C-alpha cells in the first residue's frame, strides 16, 4: 500500500483512522497532529511532504464549532478554505491524491429529498459556507482529489452528540431534544474504514462523494436510541428548533444519497442504529 499522510490526526476522525489502521495492521500511514503540521503553514506542509513523500493525503483538520463560526468568520475561513487550498497546492506539487472531508451543512436543507452530489449547495451558516469554499478551491489546484461529505459525526473519541447525550442523560431527569431537524448519524469508525477502502481500491474516479450511515432520523429519535441502547433512564421531550435557538441556523433536512459512493467503490454501508450499538458497546467497555 502507498504511504498516506494524515493531517488533524488527533481529532475525532483522525483518531478513528488510527484505530482502523492499527486493527488492520496497516503501517504506512503517518499521523500528524496540528502542532506538527499546521495546514495554515505552507512551509511546514512542504517539509512534511518532502519527508514522507505520500501518495495520499487525508485532511481531517477543520474548524467545526458551528455556532462559534458565526463570530469567528475569518478563523473558520482560514482553516476550512485556506487550509484546504494549502493542502491542494502541495498535493499538486508532489503528485499526491487529496482526500478531503466536508459536510452536509453545505446544503440549505429546506425540502425533504435525498441530496445527491450534483444538487446545488447553498449553505445557511458560516461553517457550511467556509466548508463549501474549501470544496471549491481544491479543484483549482489539483484534479486528484476525493471530497467526502458526511453528517452528524460521532464516535467513542472526542466531543460529540452521543457522548454528550449519555452524560446529560445520566445527570438530568429530562431533556428537550430537537425533533424537526432530519438527517443521518455517521459513526466515524465507519467513515475511517471507508477512507482506507478508497485508498486500497486504487479507483481513480475523483470528485465529490456523499457518505453517512444508512437510514434517516431526527435528533430526538437519535437521542432516544442513545438512551435506549445505553440504558439511560431520562425522559426525552421532542421540541421544535424555534424552542432552542442557536447562533447558527441548521438545515431542516440534510439526508444524503449515497448511491454514487456505493456503486463506485462497491461499498455496503451499515445502518445508523447498528453502528450506534457498536459505538456504545465500546464506550461501556
């Protein structure tokens, strides 16, 4: 297998990639934390590429604080757009294929239809806007790229909805959970496994792909499943988005069509609740 360099290696997805490559005994992945390889520093990036000479580069580094991004617009843009551009440039220089992770938040999500890769992206918050800007700048510098849009990412690592619900559920008697935002949870271990599969397939059909677990749910039903599987006895109350105002507006419906990635890479994608059971079992142990 060709050498792969991973940026943002200590984040949630980066940690999941470390788990998967360790399980599969894959030794030619190089994991670089932000302090070792800041994607905003082109000189540092070039040095990393000169040292490791990667065939593939995975960008797990991103600004993901959706509400804070509304205030920290420039920082969000620097990381999500300029950082992506810096990686695309150095990938082009070293003939490296870039795998870049994006989000369902590039969509407005105002109608109940499965979103495919060709649908018009129209973000309704700064996070989604800067991620879309990152998507658009990559092809300007390198044709050799896969952009993977994902949604509602969680795992046993880092801060995420599943771990927050398990904690709050054990601390409180009842919780109000938004019931009118619809999407699909994605177990970051499944996404990491898919990224490794794409690299091993050596299938050079570059472009944008959608990846989440299978199925459709609301945040409320997602939380109910977490409490059920995690055996947490808390009363969950469905609430409207208008009852829980946040700085950033979220898409009401952002369920992605995965047909393209499944057919191109011969993938079988797990159902969201099955993967949730795996994750919670790991958290328990």
